[in-house]
C-alpha cells in the first residue's frame, strides 16, 4: 500500500506524492520564543520529526522550513517590562528550544528562519495584497478583508454563518469590519518596537510571516504544511487566504495536523499552567528517549493523555527493546537461519512499514515490534532461533530505530563511553581467567558506580546502562 496521510483540507486519507516526485517541500510552524516550550509543543515537533524520518525512509528528499516567531504581543510585552530589546529577550529561549529539540533527537529542518529577519518581505506582501484590493486600513493598521476571499474556511471547515460582515467587533484593540478579518500590519503603539513601511510604521501581524517565509524558500505551492491542530483555525486558514490571494495558486497540497497532548482532559498550555517542560521531566529522572517513546505510543492524529504512569510504561518498553537487542547481539546461536523465523521477521517488517504508511500509525508499528519480540524470544528459549535470524532481527531493529530513535541510551556528559566499558569488560575476562577475582570484582564495582550493570550469562557478560 502506498504512503498516505489524512489531509485536513480534503478530510480524506490521500496517497502522498510530492509535486516533483522526489523532494518534499514542507513548512511547519515553529515556536513562539517567549518562554521554554512545554511537552505539548514538543509532541507536535516530534510528530514532525517522525514524519521527516518516514518520508526519508520512503526514499524522498526533504526540504523543510520551520519558522521561529520572535516578534508578537507577549514577546513585546515581556521585553518592554524587562527593558530589553526583543532580540535580547528571545535569544535565550530560541537557544533553549534548539537544545530541547536536539535532546529529544529531533532532526533539524533544512532551514530554521526568524520572523524578524523577514519583515521587509512581509511589508512587500502586505503592499501587494493592498494593490490587489484585499486590505483596508483602520486606526493606522492594515487588515485582511475576508469577504474578498470566498474560499475562506475551506481548511478548518468552519461554519461562519454566525459572524456577520459589517459587525464591528473589537479584537486586538482595533476596529475591524468583520469579526473574521485579521490584522496584517499593526500600527506603531507608543514606544513599541517597529519597522518602517509604506502603510506607516508598525509591525507585522502573526499570520503573514508564515505565508512569506514558506513561499520565499519553498515556492508558491508546498507539498506539506503541518502544525498543531489549534493552528488550523485561524492561523493556517489565514495563511491560505494571504498566500492564495497573492499567487492565485493552492498554497499547500497536504495539510497535516497533530492532535493535542492533554492533561486531565485539558490541552496542556502555558496559560492553564498545567504544563511540564522537557527539562522538568529530566530533572525528575526521565530520559529524553522515554518522552520520545511516550509520544509515539499514540498516533499523532489522536489526543495523548499525559500521565506519569504513561512515562513509566514508556521506560519499561524501552528497557524491553534494549534487552531484546542485547540478547540478539550477544546470544550464541546455531549456524544458518530458520526459514519459519525468517518469514516471521519479514512479516513484522511488512506490518511495521504498512502501519507507518497508514498515516503514521506509530501505535501499530510499535505493536508489530513487540509481537515480534515475544515470538522470537520464545524461539530463542527453544533453540530454534539461529545466527542468520539474529542478523534479520537486528536489521528489523535498525529500521525501527531509524524512525523511533529510542534504543541508544542518552549518555550524560562526562559519562563512561561504550568503548571504555568494553575495555573494562575485556580486562575482567582476563582477570577471571587468571583467577584474579579481586580485580574482577573491582571492575564490576567500578562499572556499577558509573551506572553500568553487568550480567554474567552462559554466553559471556552483558552490560547495560542504568
Ligand atoms: P506555539 O509556540 O504556541 O506557537 O506552539 C508551537 C506548536 O505547538 C504549535 O504547532 C502548536 O499547535 C503546538 N501545541 C501547542 N500546545 C500543544 C499541546 N498541548 N499539544 C500538542 N501540540 C501543542
Ligand atoms: Zn505558521
């Protein structure tokens, strides 16, 4: 079966093919850097990482742009309250964000672009919209006139019957003609940071940055645009209105939205105060790969209820995967390959790939792995599992981990390296052979102190990090 995604635009699952058959031109909305991101945000960014990895596994090349929103109301308010420039205020949060995504093993998009570095292009886009008659001015600010774009609502499938054209609704402190109209350019207020523009000094509204940066780097029609579900309306709807008014072409072929991470039934969010950052969880002793694993236990298009029990279960699952890998790597198996087991592993690989192709059904993909582990563990117990099967099982784990990336333990800085561990283990083998049990015990204690557990088996010593 072909690779397919649920497209919010069509409300259908569609086969995926990029326009040129090879390169996926993808835009994802990045963070607003006014604070640390929380694990709700990170669930969405992890979905984008899994999406990237699976597209590549399927032979596509990525050209992925993510923006950093480094100018908006909260940023301006906080920076001014602390007497800082917006650049000085946002920089540490941008750095923290990049650190967090690296810690979570998220691949970096090909381009990460800042809103403040594209204001000039945003001004030009607003001028063009103005020339085409899509805007009006009110109190010095420039608004997008939704009534001029009849397709408005086609992404979020919103029913706008309740919002009347001409109703004067006071949002954003300015007067708008229609409740749906949104600001493209905000007039300068007091001594807030501002940029020069033919519309008058001011700053961009939030939506215009994504239209401008997406089309600048990726062209007029993207293959994929993705983000959290809360962005579908109004943000992405407004991006479509702006971009399509400018080009007359579809803005993006596929629209993918990740469902929320929730806590006790409510969306995790800064404003509700019900959030954890990745840093909070690491302080509590959870490793980044446990958080990563928790995210993929539920497919991206379903809500994920965050609990500490869920995190603990994720840690246990990773433990099982790693123990299995160790057993396959270090076990002494007979020569050859058992054909029935080879077939079993090939079937698991097929199930894994079919599940990922099916709109990234990560829960099913994990299930395929665990069923294989159960079956092949019993084949190892009974001696049917042979050396050739070990190779196949490891190839399966490689494919699995090229997407999920949870098998390798995160190594804390200054921690003992794998090579150092192996060297000590070899020394211990010699110590034992020469009956130097004192040294052999010392090595075990030293490794334990460095967080490495040794397990002596018939097949030799195995080790794992605590
Ligand atoms: P923001 O920095 O608020 O613009 O959000 C960055 C990304 O995180 C956006 O794609 C949001 O849709 C997403 N997001 C925000 N809260 C959650 C949540 N609780 N669960 C999943 N994604 C979220
Ligand atoms: Zn955006």
